C-alpha cells in the first residue's frame, strides 16, 4: 500500500479495497482541472547537462506537487515538463474550485524562490503557465486490464489544456 500510494492517491486505494468492482466504472462529476507547463523547456534542456536538468525538474515538481497536494489536489499525470492536476477527485470537497485557484497562485509565487535557487547554482530560471478550468468531466479508470490510469476526460479537460497553451501568448 505504501509504495502504491506514490502512484495513486490514498483515498483511491481505500475505495478500491472497500469495493474493487466499483473502480471499473467511470462517473460524471464536476471538478476543477489545473495544468502547469514550463516555458521553453526544450531550450532549457539543450543548455544544461541531463543530470542537472533532471535534478532541477525533480526539485521543481517537488515544490509544485506539495502545493497541489496541500490544497487537496491530485496529480493526475506528468506530461513531460507539464503537470495535470484535479481537485474534486477521488474525494470531493466543498471548496475544490477555490483550492485549485489558490494552488495556481501559490505555484506562481513559489516559482520565484525556486528560481532563486536555480540562479545560485548557475542554472536557468523556469517560467511557467498555469491554467484552471472547472466543469463536468468523466472520472475513473481508463485503459486495459494490463495498464489502467485513474484520470479525467472530457471537454473541460481539453479547455483547461488549451487555456494553458494561451498563457504563452497572454502571459
């Protein structure tokens, strides 16, 4: 269980052991989706040795994931240098949308401290885009018997992703 919860939230593990068959069915639910992406990551990755890049990226993820999880968000997945998180699954809270917005604000604020550490090691600073969208999605296990992911899908996820892409243009 301890190792498994590094990959899957504790609440999901508990639900699985209470009723394993229920985990195979998706459900429609209103929740909040957060995307965060590092700007010009390809250029950054070309400019520093791979071991320093991995170290910087892992430190960045550690800071951002702590913020998201402290606000009751769930890391859905890493997409390269991007983070996709959801608020409201597997456990709902009355203030999921508010918590997602506060997490996004904290992430942008924490970036300054992270970049200070980057500069002190003569490493490039990170700039990020963060988007948040809320609405109805389908949440549940998606995949095959051999590999499944507990994730969310639907138009609201796509909108959140597109909004994050627009942060490049609109800063």
